[in-house]
C-alpha cells in the first residue's frame, strides 16, 4: 500500500512539474498571444533606454533638456563606492550568490507576507528586468491580464525568465550599472546621476555615505522616503541603510556614528540652473525639434 501511495505521489508530482515547464514555455513564447511581449536575447543585448536630449549654445552653455523620462546615464567608475555599498547592504545582500532569482529570499518573503510583514523578494536583476523592459505594462501582459490573480503570476515569472537572460549576458558590475541608470526616484527623476544632482547638486562619484544612504533609501518607496516631501521618514530610512552598511562592514563604527547624527542636507540649486525655464529661446528650440523629429 505504501508503494502504491508513493507511486501515485510521484506520478502527480511529475505531472505538476511538466505543467510548470509547459506554463513557463507558454509565457516565454507568448502562446496564442495570451501572455504578451517578452524580451528575447537580442532585446537583452540591445536594451532601449529613454534618455534626455541636451541642447547648448555655441559657447557650451546649456539651453535646455528635453525628455519623456529625465535620465542621464553614468558609467560604473563614475559611481561612488558609497552608493554601491549602500545598495549591496540593503537591496542586494545576496546579489553575488544567485543567477538572477533568489529563491531563498522569495520563499522567506512569502512567509513574511503571510505573517503580516510585507517584504519584497525581487532581486536587483528582477527589478532591472521590470524597469528596463516594462514587464508590468499592458503590452507585456496579453489576454491573461483579465484573469484575476493570473496577471501577477505571469509578470512575476516573466521577470524571473528575463532576469536569467540578463545574468547570462551581463556581469554583476554591468547589472548594477544598468540598474542604477534605470531605477526611478519619483517626480520624473530616473537614474542615480539625475537624482544625486537634483538632491545634492553632486555627481554620483562625489556623494558621501550619508547622501548615498539617502538615495538608496528612497528605492524602497520613492514618495514615502523623499527627503524633500517627507524629510522625517527619509531621515529614518537613511539611518536604517547606514545601519545595514555598518552591519555588513561597508563603513566603520566611527563613520556610522558621525553620519547617523547628521541631518539630511539637501542642495536643490542644480534644478534652478538646469535650463528648464520657459524662456522664448527654449520654447523655440522645442518647436523646431518637434518638427525635425516628425520630418525625420
């Protein structure tokens, strides 16, 4: 009898595994257009990123920046180690120990959510897949988006599959760079360079540990931890990030004590000097650009 029960269990388990494999393949291939767009390897190797266009006077003075998403990319060697360390300490503790999907974090986050403590289980690579390839937008959902509950399962699996592809193509350093260049900071601010300039009037390679902790702290909830609109919550979150940096030995205890007792010191002057004013010349250039884009 025990053998019969065991055989039945193995048969049902095998059927379940086959179903999972077929379901994953159906999502990847967008079977019968049910699941929407999924990026292929060509898309992964040649990602499309919305960047700001900058127009200058002949003497090099900035006239204005034109964009749908306010983003200026930056290379890895132009990003302060403080930012990388803050990110690793809070968002990517196990980043170097998985291939895109951290199943340990995924299952522990499910257990935490079930007990009432909501905690995300997405890796940096999965978040990059979501930001760069818009896996949760309408075009990536297909007909199945109309079935309650199924939509969430589909986009989660799609992010897993895309994350595996990203890890296959890019190094960990390249993934961190892509992530920091695509992540949203709220208020139409995308990427670490734009955020650090807007908040501290500094390029990403010159921010200190406290400023890096403020920026990385915003990634959990850009509105809740925005230092302009919610300075109290932002300060609390910054100190949590600093605590994580201390825990994983990214900063010394003396540096932690110094940073954690400082208020958040913003410098918003860069926004005023960015060429964003409604001058006649800027509007004229904008009209000319729109016509040129339409013609070309």
